[in-house]
C-alpha cells in the first residue's frame, strides 16, 4: 500500500508536482490546475491539523460504510464530493500554491504517523495515522492524474 509516510513514494510525488505547469489540461472535473494545486494543499493542511473542517452530514451517514475505500488499493472516483473548506473556486497563483504544496507534502511526510491529525476527516470520520498517509497519497495521486501528472 502506498503512503506519503514512505520517503520513496513522497519523492516520486514531489517529482510529479514539480513537473506540473500552469498549462496542464484537466482530464475530468471542473477545477483548473491552479485550483487543484491549492485544493491539494488544503487537503494536506487538513491531514496535518492546520485546518479542521467540520463533518459533513452525508459523511456521518455514508462515511463509516465506505471508510475502507479511503485507504484500500482502489483509485478515487471522478467528481467526488469535497467539504467547503477544501473547495477552491477562485483563480490562484499557480507558482505560489505549487511551492506551498511542496512544503506541506514534505512536512506531512517527514513528521510520519505522529504528525497526522487526530481531528476527524470531514467525510470518513476518525482515521488512524496510517489511513491518513494512504488516503492522502490516493488524494494527491488522483488529482495529479487529473492533470496528466
């Protein structure tokens, strides 16, 4: 299982992020590449505990039933829901957000499992540190694939 707590996996993710350009075309969804990079940064801020999104109602109902999907071997589906705190709708400065994402990824990875938040995921609820590492890998991989990275 790939996790952002594995330095080799993190290094490959960093290379994929570095290769992104403002001209990258999306393969699905509505976000632009600058919005996606900012969104992924927000996801890592959540995993670290910098931001603490509130639980969404539908997640309280469905989250426990499908929680295993967050940290299993399957890919995330396209056009999934996101919490308001992670939703980016305005244009962003691509280069600034890319640098921020790189810093957050390094911070999350280097802290290891002890650096993962205890705050519940807005959809899936309480996660173990191992689940955070795997789920954040899957989230970042999903969005990098969205833009060909």
